[in-house]
C-alpha cells in the first residue's frame, strides 16, 4: 500500500501541527496566562497556515480550500476568544493550545484527505485531542465525565467506521477515493455489501456531525465542558466532519447513491426535527445551543441528497460558514456572560440588550442568523441556499420538513431573543472592570457580529466567493 | 325653534331642486321609453357610480311624491318631534333618505340605484330605531334591516345578471341591448328582482318586518313605511319590467305573492286593536295590489296606484300621529269620540279612509279601478299570466277590496265615533298644532286633486264601487247593531304565526349554530396546533430523559441506530 | 424614490428604538407620523401610470441565486402601498398620547416599513425577506404592549403560525426560483408543489379557515395600533402574496377550487363565530376572516374581475377594519375591556360621536353599498358568478351561494353588536367620554377614506379597466 504525500495539500495541516508543538514548548519555558504566552504561536501558525492554503488553493481545490479556510478561521476565533479563560487556574494554557491546535490540524487534514487511511488518522487526530480538551479543566468532575462519555461514544463510532472501511477494502481492494469510485462503478460488486460498507463508513462522520441517532453525546459534552471548547466542537469539528463527508461521498461513492441518498435524507430530516424539539425545553443557553447545533447538522446534511451536483456540494459549505460564524459568536458571547455573571441560564440573560448591548445585540443577531430570520438576512439566504438543491433533486418532502423545522427552530430562538430584549430584573452583577482577556473575547464577538452584519448586507460576498 | 326650521329649509331646497328637475318631465310622452344611447361592449365594465340621472314621467311623479311627502313630514315633525333631544339626527337622516330615494328613482345606473336602495334601508333602520332605548324599537329596527338586506342580495344578483346578460350596468343601455339582441335570462332576472322587492315592499313571505317597524316615529312611518321606501319596491319592479315581462314563471310567482299578501294584509288589518299596526297591514295589502297590476302586465297601473296610495296613506299615518299626539297611544281602545275634539284631523282622515276604501271621487278609487281593470284586461291576452291565474287574482282582488272597505270603515268608526274611554277626559283630546294639521290638509286636497284626469273603467268600476259599498255597509250595519267592532279571531289576531320563523326560529338557529361554531373553533379547530405543541413538548421531555449521561445507554442508542440504518440501507439497495 | 420611502420610516423607527429614553412619547409619535407621511407622499408621487412599473429600482444583490434588489410600484401594489402608508400615519397619530412608549412608535414604523417593502418587491426573495422582517417586531408589539392575559402566548402563537406558513412559502419560492428565476415579471412555474406550498403558506397568513386560530387571540390581545396593523396590513401580506403568486403558477388551477371553498367556508364560519362573541375586538378579528374569505374567493378565480375585487377588497378591508379596531380601541381605553357586556348599552346616549363612528364602521364592514366595503365584496361575487378560467361552475356557484349566506350573517352579527352596544337604555358609567381630538382626527380620516372609496371607487377600479395588460404583476 503506497500512499503518496502531496505536500501542497498537507502543508497547512503540518504548519498547524508545528504551531501546536511550538505552543507547548513556549508554555514550558514561558508559562504566562496572557495573550503573549502560548496563544501567540498558535495564532501565528493558524495565520501562516491560512496564507499557505491560499497560496496552494489551486492544488487543494476550491471546495477543500473553502473548508480549510472555515476551519482555520474558526480555530483562530476560538484561540483568540479563549483568552477569556486566562484567569482560570484550572485550565493549563499550554496544553489547551496544544490540544486545540492538534485538533485543528486533524480537522484540516480531514478535508484534504483523499484516501480512507488519511481520513481515519485525521479523524482520530481530531477526536482524541478534542476529548482531552473536553476534560481538560482540572478537578472539574462534570468535564471529566463528559469527556468520558464523549470518548466511549467516539470509540464505538470509530470502530464502526473502521468496520465499514475494511468491508470497502474487501469489496474494492483499495482505500483511495478515486479507485473506490471506479471499483464501485462495476456492476459486479455485491450491492448489499457495498450498501452496508457505505453506511458503516459514514457513521463515524455522522457521529462527528452529531446527526441523530449519534447525537446523544452532544448535549452532555457541550454543557459539561468550557464554553469555547463547545464552540470549537460545534464549529470546527463539524466543519471537518461535513467536509470529509461531502468529499468522501462525492468522490468515492457516486455510484452508491442509491444507498446514501435516502439514508442522508432521512437522517437529515430526523436530525433537524429531533434537534429542534430537544432544544424547546432547554433552560440553559448552552444546552439550547447544543441541541440547536444538532438541528443545524440536519440542515447541513440535507443538501447532500444532491451531492453529485455542484450546488449540492457548495450549498452545505456556504451554510456551514455562516452557521460556524454565528455559533462561534454565540458561544464566545456566552463565555463572556459566564465569566461576568457566572451562569448561562436563559433567565440570567434577561434584558441583556438593554444592560449590556455590546454582548446582547451580538447574541440576538447570532440567534437570528441561526434561526434564519431577518434582519439576519444571511441566515435566511443560506437557508434558501440549502433548500435549493434539495428541491432541485426532487426531495420536496425534505424541503417541507426543513421549512417546518425553520418554524420549530424559531420557537426557541425567539425565546432567547425576547429574553435578551426584555426588561431586565434589577441590575445584574457585572465585575467592576473587565480584564483585558474579557475585552479580547468581546472584540472577537464584535468582529464576528460585524462579519455577520456585513454578510447580511451583502450576501453576495459569501455566495460568490466561497467555493 | 328656528333651528328646527333649518332642516325644513334644507328639505325644501332639496324638494325645490328636485321639482325643478322633475316637473318638466311630467308631460313627456312615453312610459319608460327607450332613450339615450349606451354602447354595449364585450363584457360589463367594472361598476361605477357615475351620476347618470334621467327622469321619465313616472319617475318624475315618484320623485315629486317623495320630496312632497318628505317636506310635509319635515314640517309636521317640527311640532311632532321638535323637542326630542335627537331631533337633529332625525331630521338629517330624513334628508339623507330623500337623497337616496331620488337616487333610486332618478338614475339609470344600476349601481347608483343599489346604493340609493340600501341607503334608504339604512335610514329606515336608523329611524325605526330612533327610540333605541325601547326594546320594541331595537327589535323592530334589527328585523327590518336584516330582512330587507337579505332580500336586497336578490337585487345585487339581479344587477350582476343584467350586467352579464346585456354587457352594461345602465338600465337604458340594457334596454337598448335587449331590444336589439332580444331579451335573455328573463326568468333569473325576474325572480331575483322579485326577491328584492318582496323584501323591500314587505310582501309574503317577508311581510312581517313592516308591522314591527311601527315603533318608529309616526311621521317616519308615513314617509318611509307607507309612501316611499316600501313603494320603491313597486317602482323597481315596474322599472325593470321589460327585462322579465316575457317570463310566465316570474309573473305567476308575482301574482301568487301579490294575491296571498293582499288578502292576508287586509284580513290582519281588519282585526287589529292598534290603529298604527292596522294601517301598516293595510300598507302591505295595498302594495300587493300594485304588484298584482304589474303581474297582470300593466306596471303603469301599479305605479299610478303607488302615487295615490303614497298620498292617502301618508295622510292616514300623519293623522294617526295627530291622534297619538292627542291621546298618547296608538291603541284603538284609547281613542274613540275624537270627532268633536279634533275636527280637522277627523275631516282630513275621513278623506284618507275614503280613499283607502275606494270611494268616488277620491284618487284611491280611480287607481284601484285601474288595477282591477288591468287584471281583468290581461285575462284574454297571450303570454303573461295564464287565464286561470288571472281570474283567481281578480277574485282575490275583489274580495280584498271588500275587506279593505270594511276595515277602513271600522278604523274610522272606532277612532272617531266610539265611546270615550274611561280614563280619558273629554278635554284631553285636543286638536293638533298647526304645523301638523297643515300637512294633513295639503294631502287631503291632493287626494282629490290627483283624481283629475284619471281614467274610469265603467264595468269594473261599478263592480268595485258596489263591493266597496258593501264592505262599508256591513261594518256600519254591524256598528249600528251595537257591535263594538272588536273582532278577535284568534288565528288572525296572532297573524297566523307567520312571524315565528323570523322572531324565534331564525335567531334560535343562529344562536345555536354560533355557539357550536365558537366551541368548535376553540376546542375543535384549535386541536392541531395544540396537539402539535403537546407532541413536541412530550418528545422534548422524552429526549431529556434519554440524556442520562449513562454511557451504556448511549452506546446502545448508537448501536441500534447503526443497525436500523444498515438494515434500511440493505433493503433500499 | 422608493428606496427613500422605505428608508425613512426604517431609519427613524430604529433611531426611535435606540433613543427611546431621550424622546417623550408624543414627540416620538409626531416624528413617526411625519416619517410615514413622507413615505406616503413619496409613494403617491412615484406613480407613473398603470402600464409601466413606477419608480423601478433594479440592482444586483445575490447573483448566484438570481436574486436582485428589484423594487417597483405596479397597478396592483400601488393601492396596497398607499393604504399601508396611510394606516401607518394614522397609527402614529393615534400614539400621540401622553402614555405612549417611544419604542412602540419605533416598532410601528419598522413594521409599516417592512410591509411597504413587501408590497414594493418585485423579487421573490426580497419579498420574502421583507415578509419575515416585520414578524419579530410584531411579536414585541403584541407581547409587550398588549393587554390582558396571555399576550406572550398569543404573540408566540401568531409568530409560529405565520412562520410555519412562510416557511412553506419559502420552499415554494425555491421551487419557483429553480423553474423560472426570482423576478416577478419573468418567472413562471409549472410545478404543482409550488402552488400547493405557496397557497398553503399564504393561507395561514391571510388566514383561511381552519388555519386561522392564531388570529383572534393575537388581534384581541394586541394594543390598538397592533390590532390595526395586524388586520389592516398584515393580513394583506397574505392576500397580496396570493395575488402576486397566482399568475406565476400554472398549476394554481389545481389549488384554486380548494382555496375558493375554504375561503367561503371561512366567511360562513366566521359569521357564526362573530354572532357568538362578546368581546368586540374578537368580533372584529373574526369578521376579518370573513372579509378575507371574499378576497380569497376573488383570487381563486384568477380573472381580471377577481384581481380588481381582491385589490379593492383588501384595501377597503384595511381601512374599515382599521376604523373598527380604532373604535374598539377607544372603547377599551375607556372601559378597560372590549367586552360588550362590560361596556354596557346605550352608547348613542353616552358617547354619541363614538357610537356613531362605531355604527358607521359596522355598516361599512357589513358591505353597505355606498361605503368602501361593498365594492370588493360585490366584485368578488361577480368574479365567482363569471367563474373565471380556473374554477368550475359547480364550485364557483356553490362558493357564490355560501358567500351570500355570509353576507346575511355579517349583517346579523353587526346588527346584534349595534343593538348591544350603541342602542339600549343608557346606563352611565364614569368612563363615559366622547372622542378627544386625537381620536377624532384618526377616526375622521378613516371615515372620510371609507366614504370616498365607497362613493368614488374609480381611483382603484380604473387601475384595472379596461382589462388589458397591467404591467408587472398582473399578467
């Protein structure tokens, strides 16, 4: 088995990985709980990786480049916003940045992978540091428990994926995407075995995406861990999983569409519905966002019923970009709220638009974007974008389910929005003078919101330039 | 006081303007002749309210009747209602009513006609309900408005059908089109018009609103519910006669309605204990007379009787108002012996009753004569009513004129000659003020003056006179014999229970259905959103229960999920 | 010009919401009224004739989707626009009172402006964006400024129902967009799914029985201006949507019979429901369902007469129901409730002008000829009588018959309401106060409008006659 290495493809991931190691080293020799410590090399590595990816964008391909860009920007956002945790003694900054960057490297690798071995390796490179990140906060039993849950669920799903891959190898004799496609094109392959293999292979990716029925770990993990880690999982990790799914199916399984098309359609429909319904009764903003991210995964998967068309490939990526940005804004804002008020219960957020407009309005805008509701036009436009390929491939029923889910989603986003806008109950506690770390986090939130607003004003900016 | 005369002056101005317009038209030849031009397009245009005014001689007569009676009523009201706190709105609504009436009569645009028609209905509603603090007035007003408005839907549809048939909403234009291309849809148009006029003119089976409209101020009854608005139904039927003249179905239906109504109204009038209500039933009966003429194919006789009836019935109602003014009630039992104390009212009303009974030489005789003649004439003709129907109708009309003469005499005797009731002192019955007597005198004069130039049909005229004389004689004879003339024949005094569908069944039905609908709306239709929310809530709770942080359970969920997906995939593939 | 007309109320509305602590209520309302007047004047002046798209703005927006910033005024949308701006002005004037919250004025402006945006859009996606934009502000209007119990519940029900409907419309727009593009003047689709989805979606908004249950609660709990905007403007978004989309969908013919029957069933249903109401605002709310039934019947014929009927009916309903809700609001301001039993009888004697206004509004609403409500209903009936292209005779004439029953019922319940409130032996209450100047101005303006349109329907009807090509929407 000879797997060639194309350095122009791998370079960004390698840079990120190097950044991770540098961060660890810097922390060992210069342990500072400030921006200048291990955060700086991490930031630098992500930027350099971005530049490199841009240089090699023709080799990487438009789609993968877009995904890489989303992953890198998302990671950068998380790195910068994570400064909010600088004060936490329980959170070792060196390890944090190392794990984060490792996971980011895995994510980048996942979307440039063109064979199953790379896919599995990068999947593990993403998963294991993520699990460690979840349980990183020392002495936090809930976090460790969450990590444990996450780990076991992850192991199960990876095992299933490996089973699928081995079946595929057995059938096709190859692990390379292109070769698999050619092998599957022949009518002699046993169809039902291929079907089982395809389903099992996709399970790992669906698990990472948080699709039903592989979603159970998400609410526990998001609520149990640090807010920004949850943000990372919801944005970067999902981006990688979705990207890998799109590329794998598009390149390797086009001839098995009879298997994955109905599968993905049903999974998408069930996922968005369950996610939205689960979110209805959440009283904690993080829990709400956790369930909402399950629902959003459904919207991300839905257009892949038309994966073999250009639009079926680009629509989820465009949706993903907006979803990731909005989700990161929301999580970052909530991390600030948690830092300043000590709780992310929805009741606690009451009246934030009036008492703290610089955090309240971004939260409102992010929620509206996720709901797909004007004035967050970009949220609406990307909803339109993902419904289009679904309708185009004659899955009108799925489009209707998506429509109904827009309504279901609004039911709880509305609750969040109106609570934020409501009359506050008394004066909430605000720490006297927010340290620099909070200000940095706030800045990222505002920058992200500015991005969302800019995209709402000119949706063309996104739709023309991404893939 | 002077403020009241402002409204009289306004009415007078309106009346003058209408007269200047209408009087020159009186002498023009032709009866609803086809004049003017209007092109028929492909389809009817969208409706408009262009003031396409045009008067025919008959229209001019009706306009003059309306503004004349209107002016008299306005003068009369200064004394009758002048001190009422809401006199202003009352007087203004009368003016609005007259405008509506002129619109109905004077236009050739069917939509303007409809607007005027409904404005009259609204004014009638508001004026019946003028004493809105009393329950009878509220009920009467509501009933009148509902019944007439439902019937008006017939006119609305009739206009639509005319528009679709002839491609225009102009009466003249439609007549031209019908003369060029032939009459079409006549049965539909005729029946729809019939529905409308049956409601407006209180014909069977929608007659009951008119007697119940009597809680309205008496001058209003004289103007709207005797002389003009209810008669507008007759006018309309005559106006649109060319569009359905060739439909036997329509004419027969109209004849049946007229026959039933005229006899029924007269019989009800005969047994009333209330003067005003008796006059109301008399109006119903007389309107049926006019419809009989139209059904017999002679609308001109119908409109002639309309004019004459308008004059003498207004006279009677205004006189009735004087009596009520004097004794404070419209019950016959409260009257009696008013001949001496109210001589002017007595003499003028006597003329009115004579006209109602059909005594020569009042105008009532001549126009009734024309109607009877018209019915008789149509017997032998081709088309129109079947001969048998005609004879039945003629018979009913003759019986009705007998009963009419009888009840007119009865009312006259009981009001003016009967014994003075116990509670009332003789001096209490005093003559009405001049502003009220004046209009009575004018109308009494008109009752004679309009006879000038009326045709006289010898054969039927003699028969009619004999029958009327018989009616009068029977009552007078019975009176002389000592009868109090208090005839209470149970089914007749209960008005045959014909009111029941309107006063109890329909409201009970509406209430019942509406209660059901309200309940269903709350508990039935609303089920799906509530059930949806409930299911979502339950599912949400169930999902929470799954989130136990129990890793084994999670693994189980994942495993089962994978199994389901694999099986599904294999089956699909 | 259109952009200015939209931007002025939007910007002023946002500024009022942001600076709500710096202005007093009456000043805010006066500013709002001025902004809406500017908008009204601009929309009135932009008109260039019925054969062209007036004041057209067409620039690129989202090219990959074929969506453009395409605004313009057509013969169909112009009456809606003027009515909406007019109602907006009156709502602001109504708020010129001491206890007004400036934020409410801001919300009213934003809602009005988004509705104007809906009526001005000639691009389906832009239409949809404006369509959704007004919803959350309306939630705030109902939930925060409403009265009575369960304002939040009513507001949320309103929002979720509407969003469920509009989500279906969104899917429908996607289908249309894929088939023929998003430009109203170019696109056409042969998809049945689009027709079903779009009609179902707008049926919620309009609303058509049995998708109407959100309406009575929302209308009756909302503050006066909220009820007025909901009834006069929001329901029109539904009917305008149907008017706009009907010609774009070839398979509308398959949906039309159901639409027609549902519309007239709604007329009868709401008639009976009104007959049993005690709360005046609920009564008016249900009566709106009936009037919308006439409009839906007209639209479902997809004929020229039906188009004229739908436009006229919508505009007239906006004015008349605005008048009714303002009147009911006046009563509620005085007595703290809109329950007819609590208000008591004999308003003719207690507050004569208010009572007369109410009676006039009721009479206009029951479609008395000579007032604005009549022409729309009449033309609907005519459209049904002429059957049109897409209905069959049995369906159309059944609908016609049911609609006539509905007219009778409408008369019955309004006569009942007049009898219960305006007439009767007056029992004086402390709260008896006749119209003040602010109320008189607003109600007077609407009365004049109702009378003018009733006696002179030509300004709107002339937009549709002779029946030739009307540029833009009506093809």
